[in-house]
């Protein structure tokens, strides 16, 4: 069975940062071909972080992703995972729609931003958030975890946008382990 994991990074959070590096590694361990997307240096070094700042950057990154993915033969894969981080969560959800892959993709959404929330109703997958993420309020995190409880892969108390707490390296490693265990479970399940 051919399997594909597409990695959607965040702004400044490339595929070599811990959450994406280890999820890609875990997928590769399970026989997934890995496709690491890159939005371009201008986006990866972008400094704005407000929803107003991120909206045009997200649209630009989506256009670039669609240019990279248009023409790619997704139909040769029996299992497709979209693993995403931050603005990548919006881009992954929108790419599924634009590429007409609904029902063929499972999502693994890490630190979704508010613009991702409307997609949660329809995506097949799970999300992970921290309650101290400066880009999505604790109230919103708890609300979407209640509303989409079957899709809440993990809510990390007092963790930031990298699902980490300052000064708690061992706890941060435990968070990554929990995320990888959830991904491993997901990869064992069939579509």
C-alpha cells in the first residue's frame, strides 16, 4: 500500500523544528513517503503574527502550495496524511478542498490558529493546542475541544504555540511523545 504524508509548516516553524521533524520521522518509520512543503523564505521569516497580518500571508502560501501540488498524482496513494502546524493547518484544510481530495485525507493539525476553526467541522483528523498559545485564546481552545471532542488529540495545559513550557524540557519531550503516540495510533487506523 502506498502512503503519503504531506508536511505543512508554519511561519518560521519549518519542517526541521521538533513537532514537524518528529511527526515526519514517525510517518517515515511506518512506510509513508514524506513530502515537505516550503512556502518560501519571505513567508518563513515573516514577523507579523496578528490574524490581520497572517491572512494575506496564508493566502500567498496557499497559492504557492497549490502550485507545488497541482498535477501531483494523489490517487496513486491509498493513505494520505496532511500533517500541519500553525498557518499550515489552514493551508492543509484549504488544499484538501482545492485539490478535490475530500474524504481521501486525514489531518493531523498542530497548534491551529483561529482561521482553522471553521474547517474543524468537516476535516477527518485530530488537532493539538496549548492553553497558553498567544495566537488562539484559551477560551477558544477549550471551546473547540468541547465542540469537537472526538477531534481533540491533545490540549496541553500552559503550553505555548510550540506546545512547550519554558523551563520544562522533560515535560516538552513528553508532549512530543504523546503527539507521536497519537500519530502512530492514527496511522494504524484505516480510512
